[in-house]
């Protein structure tokens, strides 16, 4: 892991981004205080996902998901009649 002052990062941004693309983590300092961390995006993201991350519309998880815990989230129950009525309302069909 490298660290770099803001002025040095500004002057050699392309070189530092090449290091990040190669998988290295870089800590950005303002004087001697760390203020940011540059990390490579995880492998396996599609170009569409990368674009969403770059636009700030998608945040990557900070820790792995616990699928078992996710599947234990309670879900609501809807009767068949309620589902049909809701679908009819959406389509503009009234009975």
C-alpha cells in the first residue's frame, strides 16, 4: 500500500491510476493526515455496473452478503383475490 500527498497525486494522476488498475491500494494524504483511499474496482463487474459505480448510482458492498440471513427476511402474504384486484387497478380495469 502506497501513500501520496494531494499535490503529488495531482501531478502524476495517470501513473497512480495505473497502479490502482494493477490492483494496488493508495492512501491520499493532505499534509500528513490520510483523507482518502483509492481502490481498484472488484473483478467481475460488468461494464454497466462499472458505469453505475462511476456515476455514484451503485454502491458496492463493504462486506460479503450472508445469503441465509437475506433469505430469512419476512415477506408479506397476499391472497389471490388481493393480487388480482391490485393488478386490475394497475391496468385501469375496474370491476
